[in-house]
């Protein structure tokens, strides 16, 4: 199945990667290994998963303001998502981190509903049109 | 978002790369928060100073950025990894990289405050004025207690504000957002500063709005409890302000059960080999309280107290520092319990603290177990 979701472009560009979806917020400073991109918080539903080269769909980031540097560090260490979707609201930490790291970032429009996504699925972000394409691979 | 001609020029790189990057950041957060324009800010407080948090990527970024970038508004900075006036056994690499960070911020024109409680150290602008505060406890404190206006800024959004003197006019800078639309109903008696920290941590997790009400029950709490509440709220969530205004909208209960589940998440051991106080750093009020409780006693475990340097200097003059040091405490300036490399897994099995913020980061980032106790219980259980 193929889906297309509409978003608002916060940081432009094109990105492609495997979909990594969570409904739980992420604290980029305390819950992600900056060298590998692994989610290290045992209480998080993405525990053990890697952000590297993914299209991360998550509600928003929480906690430390330094999370913006963590996003930048992930990119510098070649361990960041290829692109990010904030499904609920785009917080300042995620927006500023993606802006400086050049990671395409969309905020999902309020009327868009994320469908049941089969694993593994691939996502493509197109910042110029503001669309996320999802297709099962 | 509308940009003036001058701002457009800045974005286009006519005033150099650092200013262009700064406007790129402001534009992205302006879009994210639906701002129509940028407004001036009077004071910036930056996080991202501790090498433990920003790592080598951050050091390289700041070193390069500081070659050209200069701050155009008064800019204070967060704690770093250690006390620059005291010996420590951190690696030479840590000290070198930490030194480069301090140098880069200094070169850009920061005030070397190395504190997460700038609101207790510097003269505050008038109520209603706009600032840009990264460091979540400080953003929550100035919004909620001192009537200043800031969003819950990130290290990089605040850096962009320091370079341009501007921030997007959105979210908590706007009156309507500062009126809470969700309330936490407190269904148990809150006694200690730890209780308030737990309330804050629970609320940050439960609320996705930018402002939350606790009703009038928090109107008369002391500085220790207020800072503890603000730090808890800032650590777990996206919320940047609390209020005592009542609201008839949605309410969420915080009772015995909610408090217990919050403790269960953060309290990961029953004992510890070091006591750490100060996250946020202690101010004069807490230093005084602590000295009254400890006078004539001695800590039975190693005890580290993290406070701001001007607070330490005042404590030396008033004799409070001597009381604490006589009780065996090591008073550390320029650093903070949370994320300090002085509290590493290699050196300690468990840390005893009354700070939920410290507990969160010690557990999740430093990988050190935490025994959470309120200050009274710490003194009762761990002094002779």
C-alpha cells in the first residue's frame, strides 16, 4: 500500500529512509546515543532501535534544551535520521537542531491521520511540496 | 513569517555566515510556532556549555562559529563540567575540550556566569519584557515567577537570538498562550521540595500545552519548592510555564498513585555512596536552609553541593559556607549535579539527591543509579 501525508515544511529538502514511528515524545539529550543513534531509554517504545538513515515520525521532543546540539551531533556522526516528521507539534529543539543540521523536517497537518504502517515501510519527504510518501517494501 | 529587509539581508548572508545561520534557525522556529514576525529580546541565557552534553561535534561547531559570530545582547551561560578553581580528576581531553567551549563562548561575548539560575544572580528586566532562555528550569522560572516572556528555547534557538537580538513572536510570548487551558488537580498533600519536583516531572509528562495551571495551592511555596517544581516540569516535557490561575478546562489528577509511579521511574536504588545537592544550582535561600539544618552535624557520606559562584562568595562572607564545609560538604561552583562528569558511573554506584532533574539525567545519561530523598530525610539518614 502507498500513502501520502501532507505536512508543513519547517526545514526544506528531500529525504528517504525506513519509517521509524512512535507516539511517544523523545528527549534527544538523555535518550539517544549520539555516536550510534541508538535509543537508549529502556522506558521508550523505540528502545534499542537506531535513528540512522530513518524517516522518524514522532510527536515532539521533550526535556533538555541541549537536545538541539544532540540532533546536530547525530548528523555530524552520520547517525541521524534522514528526515523527521513531528506528528503533533514542532518544538523549538527539533526545529533548530534540524535547521542547523540540514535535516528535512515536516510538521504533519492537523487533518492528517497516520495510517496503520506495515513494517518495513519506506518514507520519502519532499520539502518543496510538503508531502511524505509511505510505501511498504 | 514576515522578515524586514534587514533580516532578509541577514538570512541571505550579506552580514556573514553566522548571522545567516542564526536567521535560518529563527525562520525554522518561526514556522514551527506560527510566528508572524521577529521581536527584540533583552537578554539571552544559553545552554550547551557542558562538554558532557554537547560533545566533540558541539565543540567543533562553536569553535568555528565563534571565529566570526558576536553577541549583540547581554548573554549569560549555563554551567560547565567542573569548578575551574578546584582540582578534579577528569581526563585531560575533557578539560581541554571544556576549555575550548568556554573560550568560544567568551570570544562571542558571553558573561561567564556558568550558572543555571541566572534569575537569582542578575538584575531582571521589567515584567512583560522579552528574553530568550534556553535551560529549561530557567525558562520556566522566569515565565512563571518573574513575569518575563520566553519560549522554552533550545541551545541553538537562544544562540540565534544572542547573535541577532531577536526571537519569533509566538507561543509563550503571546498573552493568550500564557493563560493555562489545562490544570493539574493536586489530590495529595505536598510537603517537601521533592514532592514539588515530582509534581513538576509528572505534569511535564502529562501535558502537551505550553502553559499549565496548578491552581492557587502553589501560590505561597518557598524558593526551594518553586525551583524544584520548575526543574521537574522542564525536564520531562515541552511545557514552559506554570500558573496559579484557575481554568475550567481539562484537569488531570496528581494523587498518591501518580506520585508513586513517578518515584518508581526515577528512584533506582535504595542507597548511594555520595550525596549531591543542587540541580538547579542552589541559591542563597537553599544554602541558608541547608546550613540551619546541618549546623553541629557531620555528613556520614561524601557530599557535593552545587551552587552558583556569586552564591558561594556570599556564603563565604556570611559564614554559611564554613558551616557546610565543616559538616564535610564539598561546595562546587560553575557546574551542576545533572550531567556533571564529577558524578560518573566509574566512580559511584549510587547518588543520593532530592532533585528529580538530577535523578532523570543521572539515571538516563550518566548511567548512575539514584536514591531520591527529600532534604530533611537526607540530613536525618546521612549525618552524625
